[in-house]
C-alpha cells in the first residue's frame, strides 16, 4: 500500500508504530503535542495553493530525533495532520508499506 493513500484507523496505527507509541490516538483529528512534534522533528507542512489548498508535508529530521534525518518524501493530505502523519510513516518505512 502507498503511504500517500493511508487514512483512517490504518493511518493512525502506522503513525503510532512509526513514533513508537501505543495505538489508540486519532492522529488525523486530535493529535496531542502536534505543534511540538513539528518543531522537535523538523517537519515542514504547508497548504499548497497551486494544488487547491491540499496540505503537503516532509520530515527533515534532526540529529537525535525519533525519525530519520533527511529521509522523507513529500506527502499530501486534506489537512495538516494527515499530511504530517503520512510523511512520518514514509520517512520511517518508505513510500510503500506492507498491508497490515
């Protein structure tokens, strides 16, 4: 499955796995510490006017962070949380993941 197609509970489970957290958080709607994660892991996220306002995100990473540095491909989503979630999964596991 492509990380760019992840959504719903499947996306939530993959984000938790990528961050080493217990499953159960609805990351796409309510993400505790979202702002701190963006800063701590050096994640860039912005709406793209040329794409109709779709949000795009990429994990740049920081030394000693939980995510690999410079590993993330750009990912898109209808809101910043989904775009960032997909970018986190892609940074950790690549653009294609095994269906779970």
